[in-house]
């Protein structure tokens, strides 16, 4: 066998003797590997050290790091959120005051809108849904689904908002968002001004300031089987179907048991009646 493997007999016996001896720190390696495997290969040396200490085992962090490197215990790194990465790229963007101030009980349609973006995973991929909601009627008045987080995502949503007004003016209407990269962008601000809209933004770290959009996205993710979609086109069709159902078929208790579209028409009739009386 040594002749076939082209190794010397003395070298073979030397290897055989060494293989029967445990490598240095092998017992410590087994302890570390047990914790590492329990964490599904997501634990770094800090977490492993804390887990060992909790079990009464004291081990220096340098030793843990060295053993992990020696035995190739490589920690799985969580992918960075592309939305957060985009947000960090610039500090030149403008923010606006929270004009809406959680005044969600609006009675005039087409006067106060909320907008936001959410991620939609499907078949190992990621899509992003941008939507605009009329706070008064709770109707989704514009939306756009994209494979990426580039500015076209919100630009096209604004275009859809303008196109879906059916002759109604957007002048002096309020559009509220968070302080995300897209909404503080100079290009987005410029387009909002061209539509004569007024911008309002949530306070930093206060997602409740944009609760109407959070509510819609919550219903969307609870009621739509988006993870079963194989293609982007299938996901887009399913999204369109749900939003149509949400606007025209999903009755809401707080809207006097009406759908958003029915409630919008109800509010417009009520406002028209009041104006004629005055």
C-alpha cells in the first residue's frame, strides 16, 4: 500500500502514531462545536462564550476564536437589509414635520394619504410593495410592486396615484410617510411638489405615526399566500387580486360594515349633502 501511495513506510507509521493521539484542545473543540451546532451555525465566539459560561465552563474568548478558526467553524452571516443600506448612503435628504400627528379619523376622501414600502418574499426571492392609502376611506388608491428598491418603486406609485384620481385634484392634499430613503430623496420631494401635495413624516422611531399603512400591510401578509408564488408575475397578479378585494369586497366594521370603496362614496355623499345645506 505504501508503494502504491508512494509514501515511505516510516512516514506511514509516524502518521499512524500521531493519529491515535488527540490533537491539542480537542476536548474544548467538542464543547464549542456542541454549542455551535445547537445554534445552527449562527453563533459567533461571543455567544458561544456566554453559553459556555452559563454551563459553568470558563474559556478565554481568544481560545474560542482560535479553535473555531482551526476547525473551520464559520458563522453564517445574516444578509444585510438592502433598504437599510440605501438609507445609509446619504445624509443630504430632507425630513418634514409630522403634520398628520396621528389624526387618523378623517372624513374627507382624497385629502389625506399614507404611504410606505414592505418586503414580500417569494420562492427564494424578494419583492417590494409600495402602496398609498386614503386614510378617510381606507382605500388603497395606488400601489406598485417591484423586484428592487430603486427610486422607480415610489416614482411609479406617485404616477399611479395621480392616474387613479378620476379627475379629483391632489392640490393641498397631505401625503404622510416614514423617514425612509425614498421619501426624503430630493427627487421624490420635487415630484410631490409638482403634484401640489404636502409632505408629512413620522417622528423618528415611531412606526405608530404611520399606523394605517402598517395595518394594511399586516392584513396583506396574513391573508395573501405570497410565499407560494413561483414567479414575480404570479406574485403581482395575486397582489392585484387582493388589493381589488380589499377595496371592493372586504367589509370593515369601523366603516359602518362597508367596503372602502362603498365608504368613500358614502363620505362624498355626506359631504355633498352638508355643503348643500350650508
